[in-house]
C-alpha cells in the first residue's frame, strides 16, 4: 500500500492552481447570492446556534419554505470566511480551490488501495482537471461538495484500517469512521453514502468475496453445513455497527427536517409532478444524461431545470434507447467486477460504488429533488468515473504497441480538460456571463432567460432586462415568476398600467380554490408574492387601498402562515390609520416568527403612531436583542430616547447613535442627532463637531445649519453664527427661524438695522400672518425712531395675536413714549441721522427682547431632519422583512415611518428662562420710559 509522495502532492496542487487561479476573480453568482450575500447566519452578530437551527440558506428548518438542506458545517466555513474578509469573494474562491486540492490528494490516497501507482496518479490527475467540477469549485456554494468529499474520503480511509494484522477488528478506526460520516453528512447529505462504499469495500475487497462466492457461502450457512465462518462473522459485526450508526444519523436527519420534504414546483423538476410512465421514463433517462456529461463535458450549463430536458411521455421515444444502453453497460461492468477476484475486477467494483452510491440521493429515483440535473452533484461520482478511465488506461497501456498511444491519448485528454476547465471558470465571473453562457447551451429554459434579466436588472438596465423577461414568458407561458418579473420591470420603468396587467396574468395562473384542499401543498411560497407585489403596486393610489388590503387578505387565506402578507398588510393598515389592525397584523406575524428583528421594529413604529413611546422603546429593544446592529432600530430607538427629554436616557441614546454612524458613516442624520444630544448636555465643543460633520456630509442640511448657528449665538459667538445662517438661507431662503435669528444678530450685535429689516420683511412677504416676524419688524421701526409706524405695526401684530400680553405691553410703551415726546414738543418721526439718548438706550433691549421672546425660543425640532429624511425612503421607513425569491420581487417596504416630535423638558425650560429674561428687560424699558 503505497503512500502519496510530496512530489505527487506538489504536482496535484500545482495542476489545481493552474486550472482554477482565474476563479479568484469571479464574484458571487447564482446560488451564492442566497447562501452568502443574503444569509444572516454568516454575520458575527447572529448566534452560532442558528447555524444548527437553519438550513443552508439561512431559513429556519421549521418553515415550509425551507429547502431542508441541513449543512451547518459548510455554513460555518462561510462564517469563518466572513470573519476574516467579510464579503470579499476572492477569499471564498481561494478556500474552495484549496479544498479541491485536498480532495485530489485524498483521492489519490484512496486510488492506491486498488490501483497501481501510475494508474492511481492518472485517476487523480483526471479528477483534478475534469471540467464537470467547475460548478463545485468555482461556485462558492459548491463548497458543500468539497467538504463532504473530504470527510467522505477520510471516513473511507479510516475504515480501511479497521482490520488488524491478525484479521481482528480494530474498533478505533470504526469509531472514527462513524464520526467522519456524521461530519460528511453535516456538510452535505450525500456524505452518508460512504457507509455503502465501506460495505462494498469490506465484502468485495477486504474479504475478497465475489458474488458467486458470497451466494454460495450464504447458501451453505442456511443449510447449516459448515457453521458460521469466523471471518464472515467479523465482517457482519463491523457492517452492523456501520448500518446502525447510519440509521441513527438518518433518524436524526429526519427529525431535523421534522419529517417534511421540501416543497418544489413543477418548474423546478417537471418530471416529479408528471404521471406514470412519464415520470419513471424521464427520471431513468436522466442517468445516461449525467453519464454523458462525465464522458463529454463540452456543453455545461449552470441550470437544467424547467424545459431543459423535455419529458419522455412514451415508451416509443428514441431517448429510451440511451437509457437501455446505459443500464446494459452498467450491468456488464457489474457482472465483470462481481464475478472475478483479480485486481481489475476490484478496481471496477470500487469505481462503480463511487459512481452509483453517492449519486442515489440526487437521482430522483427514490424521492424527488429540486433539480433535474446538477453538475455539482457529480463531484463524488466523477471519482468512480476517473477510476474507470485510469483502469482502462492501464489495460490499454499494457499492450506493447499501444503504450505510447495510450500515454498520448491520456495527455491530450488531460490537456483538453484542463483548458476547458480554465475557460469555463470565466463563465462564473458574473451572473450575466454565467447565464448568457447557459443560454448558448439551452434556450428552452425560462429560468435562464429570467436570470439574465435579473443580472441586467441589477445593473439598472431595465429596458434590456424586460426583453429577457418577456422572452421567458414566451418560452414558458405558464411561468408565474416570469410574469412577476415582467410586472416588476414595468414598475421600475414607471409603466404602472403594464405592470398591473403583468401581475394580473401571473395571478390568473395561480391555482384556484379547491374545497378541502390546503393551498400550502399546492402553491410555492414565492409565487404567493404575486398578491403582495400587485397590492404594493395599486396601494400607491389612495383610492385603491381597500383593494390592496383585499389582496393581502387573499394571500393570507391561501396560506395562514404567510408571514410576508402580514408584514405588508401591517404597513398598509398603518397608512390607512387603522393602527389597532396594523398592530394585530404584526403581532400575528410575530406569532409565526419571533426571531425576526424587522417585525419587532415595525411593531415599534406602530406603537409610536399609537402614542405609546414606552411600548415602542420596548419593541425597539427586542429588535436590537435579536440584531444588535439593526440600523433602523438603533437610529429610531435613540431618537425616541432623545425626544423623551429624560437625561437618564441620553448616554444610551448617544451609544446607539454612535453604533449607527459606525454602520452608516455617510448618513448625516446620525451625526446631527449626536450634535443635538451634545447640545442637551451642554457639551458645546462636541455639539459643534457633530454638526460640522453632518453639514460636511450633506450640504444644505437645514436643521444642522440652524442649530449650529443657534449654538454659536447662545455662546456669544454671533460672528461665527452669521456665515452659517448665510449658508442656511442660501439653500433654504424660506427658513423663517433662520431669518429671525439673523435679523436679531444684525440688529443687536451688528447694529445693522437695515439688514435686520430686510430679514423681517422677507418673512412677511412669505407669511403675512407671522407674528414673530411682524413683531420684530415693529421693533425695527422703533429703532428707526418712526414711532407712529411702530404703533400701527404693533396694533396690526396685536390683531394677529390678541392673547400675546407682551405685544400689548410693548404697544403701551410705544404710546407712552409718543405721549411723552408730544408733551416735550419733540417730533414723533425722527429725521435721518437724528439721535435721542433715551432711545439709544432703549433700542438694544427692545430688539433683544423681541428676538428672545419669539425667534430664539429654542432649538429647531430635534427630529425635524429625521422626519424629513423619510422622504428619501431611508431611515424612518418601516422596513418589511423577508422578500421574494429569485423570480419575484421583494415587498415594497418604503412606507414612511412618521415620527411624533416631542419637545424635551430642557426645551421647555430654555423657553421659560428666555421668557423670564425678556420680562426682566421689559421692566427695565418701562422704568426708563417712566423716568423719561
């Protein structure tokens, strides 16, 4: 039993690297998107236990929409990739290439058990370069095949050491084999088939039985002639241990999927829902199709579903001849290998066991799977194929005159396969290149047309995508997903009428009501998204909200566990102001999935609308417990704590805003609210820094500019405030508070009465009823010594605000002043440049009082920009969880999450302090006037 030398390891590794180095430039394509990009189980914030509760795609195994692919060890390696490089595709591809090299070395070690050194190396080289492996190696999700194969080969090698030198049983390798079989199965389900390979090895290789010998021995035992041979007893004992362990693994696996097979549609596997004999004829024909791909991998395709392979409806179909030929060849090989004991027979029997047994779970012969043909499931069966090729090479090369020809042929085969593999890798560079290459092989698969459309859609090339989606509907007119894609694309092109028509066509293809039948058994969950998508489209029209609600209810009636329907309906009910019903919809969705952070977030938004901030904060916290870096929950919960006015919440609000800006470093709103918190805490330097950061990220950020100017004003930095106000008014010339604050600074600090007057007049030109601007303009008239005009102005202001006592008092002061000046014989309207000492003394106080009393009463609403940002559909949008699969669209979750703006206790305190100061200055003015 020869070992693998380091030179052979270098040769195999170098060959693998040469064939697959260009795969490092490929991105995440096809199933990689669901398994890597959309899979939350890869994120460090997701508890590790979720890997053992969810399927390969991150869907809980308890949900019917789960694919039931339980591969936690594979997902764990994805998570390790994410830990080191997050979503850098190159690192994922690199690890796949390394794993393929490991498999090649292990396979060479296995080949040495029943092939000579040269033939074993030929088999390993053939396996290293075979083009059928590109899907398993270059496709990141193919890692399941690679890892499972490593443990499968390791388990087999371990089992081969279970017989001692004295033919006794060595239990340690058997125990290790059981552990490795379990690991292989946790990487991919077909790993469990190595037990069958071990059984074949034990009976026909280790014990040297042939089929006639085995039958004869069993016949003698049954007749009771020679008793039970000790060697056979040992063999049975080992096999019983393996089989019992396998049965335990199967039972555990069935418990994991809760005895439910995944739901596949007729589009995934048309033959699975066909009647007899079409189903049996088609599934048996798929065996020679797979064998042909191993023999001639010239036309490879990433997707063989839907109409790729037409159904065989009759025994007269000529394709049945291929099935007969395949079974005949397989029978001849089995007959040859099981009747003789020579080395060639042993090699063939092991080749057949590697070809046949691992393929059984994917064969559709015993239970349906979600595909027709999948190249990556041929990864392990190709090992048996490569052994057959190597054995054939050995036989041919042993003929003297054929030796050189056989070496030439094997050299040409290895070279052409290596070149094909290298070129095939480029097809996996992007989804567009992958699916367009597939269309060159097969134009009858609507899914391929759909996927090219999706790739173009991701590039925002909607017009081109539409052509592919429409072609998909022509290739497969009853494809619900294709019509949904057409509808979504029309919607993206703002062609709502055509979009609705496409959705209605898709809806008409849905199965109709059958009394006593459950829809869950007949409808693919992603197809139900047609109701969601159509409702999301028509609810943009406020007159059709009830119609949209009816569609949501229809989806729920078809599947009471359809979580997405409750989520979307909750959004609609919130828009319709049916708050109690919206809350109930979200609570029903939470009954179905209490681990969904988005649902807790949506419920919190409803609580805010229902004026229940305490409950809202509690539900925000639930969302953050499940997803500690949930951006929307971080932002809005911090905003809610900030708006509460309770200083005890400010440290936690600050922490959450800081976490938010870590997640969204380019969102100015996070920095703005950090600035507002710093203003609340009188941390002026920090407030200035955060406000400047917000303004730097978002030019013309209205609330940040105003509050920064206000901060400067409150800290006696009026000179710094003016440029900020100028910038504010340049972007927002209608900003009234900014105009009032600028007028106040100009009048009281710059002594620029004319500039202040321009500000207040601009306010009144926009809003003639604005009491603040009107009153401050009256103060300007007083400054200008035009007392009659000031009097008329204050009378008009009093008419606008008859309950404002300070306006009444100011009017009384002006009238008293006018009376005093008349009695003294002074003119009531001063000439230009005239100056009266008492007036000079009064005007600063009067101007400051007016500004403090009205304009500078407090900061601009702290959530003003946060509410405004909802118009962008980002931070305060109520986000819907979940989404449609490959052929449907995510539910529209961009409804505005309106926030109630609260005045904090500090805001109110600031206002009262300013009012008290204004009253004090008013007393001073009255005293001066009285003395005058």
